[in-house]
C-alpha cells in the first residue's frame, strides 16, 4: 500500500485546467511518501505548506510536477517530492523518479497544493 498525501479534488481540477496534461492519462492525484507492506501502516503527518515548484518531462510519455513540502523538495530517501502529472500508454508513475534523477527539473511557480494525509 502507498502512504502519502492525496490532492484535494477541487485543487486537482484547478491545477489540471492551469497545466493541461501533456499525455493521454492524467494522474495528478497524490504525493507518495513511502510504501508499506505491514498491517500497521499509519497516515503521514499533515503538511502545512505544499506548492508546485517545478516540472519535468522526458518527451517520451512521462510528465511530473515537483512539489515543495513545508519548503523542501528533498525526500528522506534522497529523491524529489513530486506528483506524476501525466503518462503515455505503457508508461508508469514509478518512472517519474527515474526522470527526476536522470534529467532534473525546471523551476515553475505552479501555486499551492492542498494535500490530505492518506493510505491507499
């Protein structure tokens, strides 16, 4: 199961209208903190300030938005906080991590993001 934060539906719709997905499958749903295989999974703490601060696209079917959580884009595992924005057929959300590690990202003031702690 995934543990992280879900994007508020109204916020998601607003952001998708501001930043139309480049690829056919819009994801734009959540920020993953980590995965858990145990029955004792707990939702993460609430985030006071979340903001889209960047974008990356591999031009081959993976588009992602970089997120700052309480001022930081750095995940505890050394990765970058992000929202997989859109995917082409045959591509997966996990590829956003590879894209960010390989190509980095471009700054973008995407505005605030309303997140709710969740397990899914």
